[in-house]
């Protein structure tokens, strides 16, 4: 097997793991548009992701590899962002749960005063994980506890 075919198969397997099909042009005429070109097709929906303009497959294997690197980078960024959002959701749920729990135990007014000082107290890590500024946090606290 020649090096180009080995490379193509490696790329094909890599794309398959990403849910993408590597499609090679079926043109046999070296003068035809798209001859020996490639396109990327979404496995689930069958739509062209990259490499097909009109009927011509216009990506080289170098282009395909560059596109894979781009997809991997975007994928990593999306995973990091998703993790960040998930951690934020958990922190927010814990904060609201703690505030509402104190409201039941202490009453609205006492809970408000307790959590108002939380920006600088022992709860500050949880509070700051959810709110970037003290003003936004205090506004949220007033809304949750019915203070104006």
C-alpha cells in the first residue's frame, strides 16, 4: 500500500471517530473538476461539511488535515466552555439552595442579612463563583428574598 493511501485511511479513521465521512471524488479523468479531491460529509445528516463546491470535491488531504486540526481545536474549546458552564450551574444551584434553606430556618430578614455579608465571609467562594460583582449579587439576593 502506498504512503498516500495509508495517510488517507488514517485520516478516514480519525474523521469516522468524529462522526464525519471522508468522501473521495469518483472522477477518473485527470482534467475533470475535483479529480482526486475530497469532501467531508456529516455522518448523521449526510450534509457536506467542507470540500464540495457544486459537484467538485475540492479538498486535498493537506486541506482535510488542516480542517481536522481546526475541528479538534473548536471541539476542545467547546468542551472547556461546557465544563465551565456546568460548574457554574452547580455552584449557582448550591448557592440558591443554601439561601432558600436559610430562609426556611431563619426567616427572610435574617437570611437576607446573613447572605448580604456572604460576599466577604466564609461563603464568598461560592458567591463569587456565581456572581462577578457585588452589586449583581445583592440585586439577586433582594429578588430571591423579596426585598426591594
